[in-house]
């Protein structure tokens, strides 16, 4: 019984994150990038850039 409740909560959290990310993507990134760019690729590039800058700052 508890596992089903946890699963439902996780699904709602995932939906909330997806909707929030979609809203941020529409408001901020559409003006900078053409619509054909995938948001997942933008997120991966941003994470790679952030990790490289952290390494540069710490080093």
C-alpha cells in the first residue's frame, strides 16, 4: 500500500517538474534558440558547461 502512494507522489513530482521546465523553456529559451532545438539537448549542454566551469574555477 505504501509503495503505491510513493509511486503516485513521484509521478506528481515528475509532472510538476516537466510542466515547470516547459514553462521556463517557453519564456526564456525560445527567444535565444530556434524552435527546432531540443530542450533536452540544451539541458545537457548547460550541464556540461556548468561542470566544466566548476572544474576551471576549482583548479
